């Protein structure tokens, strides 16, 4: 199996080390912070790299700003046959590398779409990439063998390899990740002006819509600055109907407002409908069975155990804590065909349930 | 107990009928659609109203546009001692009522914050309002006894009564509900331009942020048109930092972009931090224990059953389906103090878990 050098042992680097070790790679680790390096070694992500040791593949998993200089150095020293990184932006590191005179066939960018808001080697796991997309982004000069080496690592880590150009990657992530982050933050920021007793009245809608706003300002500043063109374009596409709506509201013409809101919400439904399926499957609209529970350990387990006895597969769960009450509502998403069976099964075990979207609505 | 007339037997009206019947009210039902009326009667929400019968309290639970004329008629006919409605906008019905010459002390607006995206009498339940806020909005001329009658119905239905003016209500709901809806719709609409294989790469971030976009265009057109001033103001507050960011991105000054994004994301964190607590409690930051599961009936139940044996209370659950794989990640939110105990308990039962935000980080 190939030898692999992982530079930077945060969540990403350590998880790659763990997954590659499990797949039989001979993994070496490099990290400036001695404590983090020791931690990554201790959890079994690999052994420390001796400068000068040459590897088949190097993965740079540092913060975005440090990526290009590190890649340039590894290529210059011929420390690795192929070099990649794992940033959520691709064009910027490629451009930086070119200006460092380091762009050659041995480099190919990549981005495992996994990990979310977690960080640090203590949160790493060998299964982080299982079934996740790992985007592989060749430069115009990447050799086929470099691309294949990076793609093989991704596949060996359990990921689904999807190849696209750096520009395509950055446009896609701007829409799927960078824009939603900015929108969630701006929406959450509007809550700061409300008095406490009023904020406490917030329901699940605004909670879901602002969940991303928990993310780190520093990391996102770095990501957005590294992808300005694609973020600008996604932001403009997002803002355009809202600016139109603002102007329509200013005309105080109720017919025009009604038309503008109907169109906006209908367009949103169309976009949202494209999200609901899994990878490569038709989108599915789930039915929802909502159940009242007490807010205590064991209640959720009992509910799902009772649900399991009905044989209906629970596809998604949402827990909605009612403000000011020791009770909550748990929404179980199931296939429309199974909703009625689940509902009846839960009712017979004493749960209070309501159902929407069942194939055969209860009348 | 008082006699109650419910006009309109959709989800709201039928649920009020069920809850009030359970609380001992003598409930009468009125509904234009004979099928819906029969359904509401059949589920036990009350008995059909004979025109001319006088009640102590009437609740108008029709679509927003039909509310004011119906209230005016009930007051004109002296069919009820007190009349209220249950719309998610308050000033518009009040103004409409005034222009119909129907505003007097017997009217007091109200809005139970419950029900979400469900609709129809088949989804009604007597527990819909338990522990939920029910906003009571007196007009300047509502008599204290009218306000008390409406508040008593809300409390008898199990809701938490919160009194505020119609203007205050409309400003609050614009921020907590109407704006998030428009934002989620506009964000989801940006997905319509992506090719299918790319949309399939979407993660939980964009899914959570666009969940509200499933809502009905017609209903939302009616709500936003009825609350134009407050929606305009909330929309402007939301758009302002994003327009600034767009302009900053146009300057191509990386330092300025970094500063603008940091500020926006930090402001979002601050707003989001105010949401995480429950009614009247301090906000809590949960630790997250993430566990890999197979996507099958019973797995979730087994996981939560194993979690329950640790005695750690699971506060929230999120199921993240990995695209293209039969596995998924379940995120369990627990108190930072309990995260480590839960993690060890699950690991000892064979689950693969990672933890973030624990009080005592694993090293």
C-alpha cells in the first residue's frame, strides 16, 4: 500500500490518518503543535514524519491560508510523489500555488464534504468520510496519475469520489454552503434586537433556519475571502427576489405584494423539492407523525422502540421543545405508505400522535 | 362552563374544539364545508351550531381574509358575548373590523403559536396548544372582561398566555416567523439552477436552513400582504448587512471582506445564542455526541435505548443521512456534563461515536 504524509492533525488530518491506516496505508504525521501531534499518534492516526522521508502522497490539512506555501515546499523538496489538500475552497490555493511557482503535475486539489462544525484531533474518527462526497479537483496540469492517487485515497477512506474543476467546486460550494452560512448568520443577527421574553416565543422555524449561525467567525471570514466571486454571484441571486419584494412592499399595492410573495414561496418550494432525495435517488416527500413526549431521558428511546415494533422505518426525527413546558413534540418522518401504520401502532401504546402527508389521510 | 362557538373547522378550529370540549366547554361548530363540519363533529370537537343560538365566546378560525367580515357579522347579530380570532397577523383584522364599523369592546384578537405547516381537521388534536404560547392582543377598546374570557380559553386549552398589542405582535411575528419564511424560500430558490448531481451533494446545513421553504405560497402571500410594514422593517434589518457585504466584496479588498464576514458571523452567533434556552431559562449550549447508524427501522430505537441506560438526558436529535450510503449520522445533544458518560456508554455497546463540546474534552 502507498505511504501517506498528513500535514496538520486537526479533525480532518487525524480522521484521514485513521481511515488511511485502517485501509492499510503507511501513514506519517506532521504538525507544528507538539501536543496535537502526540494526540494524533496516540489515537492511532500514524507515526511522526522524519523530515526528508519521501512518501507517495501528501495531504495538507492545515488552515486554508497555510495550504499553498506548505504544498509549494513539499513539491520543491520532492517530499511526495503527489500532493493534495482538503480545503472547502479550491481556486484560491491553486492560484496561490501558481504565484509561488509551485503548480505542476504532481498537485491535485480535493475537498471531503464531511466534518461539519467539529474541530480538533479529539473528535476525529476513521469513519468520518464513509458515504460522504469527496470532491477531487484536478488543475489543468495535474497528471492523470496524480488525480488517480488522490481519488484512490478518497475511495479508500470510504468516500464517494466526485470529480470537478476548482471553479465548478467553488461555484457549487458557494450555493450549498457559503451562502447558507451568511444567510443564517444575517437572519440570526436580527434576533439581537428583541427583548428576552419575546425571543423565548421563537418556534422551530426560526431555530432551524438559523442553526448554521453557531459557526466560527474566523473560519468563515477565511472561506468567504477565498471565494469572493462565486459568493458574490450566489449572494446576488439570493438577494435579487428579496430586493424586488422590498420594492414591491414599498409600493403598498396589495395585489403586487401577494403576487411577489406567492412567486417567491413557490420558487422556494421548487428548489426545496430538489433537496429531499438522497444521492442518486428520486426526491421523496415524507409523511410526518408528531408525538407528544415528556422531556426526560428514556422517553425518546421508548417512543422509538414502540415505533420500531410497527416495522415502519423512521427516516428523520425532529425534537421540538415547547417553550415553558416539560413536554415536547417529536416529529417522525416516514414514508407516506407507512404513516398510518405507525400512527395506529403508537396510539395503541398510549402515545398522542397527529399525522400529516400520509398516503391515505385519516378521515 | 362557558359556551363556545368555533367558526371554521380546519386544524386550528377543530383543535380548539377538542381542547375546549376536554376542558368542559359546551362547544358549537360552524363551517361552510359540510364535509369538514361532519369530520370535526365526528372526532368530537363539538356539535353543529344552530344559527341564532347565542354563545359566551366565539372564535373565528377561518382564512385571514374572511376573519373581519365574520367577526363583524357575529357582533352585529349579537351571536356571542365576546369574539376573537386566531390569525398570525393582528393589526389588519383589527383595522378591517374598524372600517366595517364593527370594532367594539366585545372583540379581542389572539394568536395561538402552534400547528406549524399542518392543516385540516384530520390533523387536529386536543393537545396542540399544550405549553405553547397563545398571544392575546386586546384592541384599545376591548373590555377587561373580553380580554379575560379570551385568555381563559387559551389557558383552558393548556397554552401559556402572553398579552401584547396588535402592533407589537405583528412586529414580533415579522421577525420570528414571516422573515424566516421569506429568507428560507429565497435561499431554496437559488437551488433551482443547479444540476441534479450537484444538488445531491447538499449537506444538512442547507437542508436545515431551507426547511421552511416547504410552506404554502397562497397562505404566505396572505400573511405577508396583511403585515407589510413590519415585514418591510424586518426585511430591511436582515438585508442591510448582506448588502454591505455585497458592496465590500465588490471592492475586492480582502481585509475589508474578512472584517465584514467576521462581524456578520459574530453578530449571528450572538443572536443565535439567545435562541437556545427554553422559555424563562438561561440559554444552554449543548454538547453533541455523533453516532454512525445504519439507515433501518430499529437502529435509532436501539441507539436511544442504549443512550437511556447511561441516564443522560437527550435534549435534541438530528439525523443526517449520508448521501449515497446506507448509513447515517445521528447527533445527540446532551448537557456538556453528561457527554462523556454517554460517549463511553455508547462505545461500550459497540457504537462508533465522536463528541464535541463536552465539559471535560477527551484528549
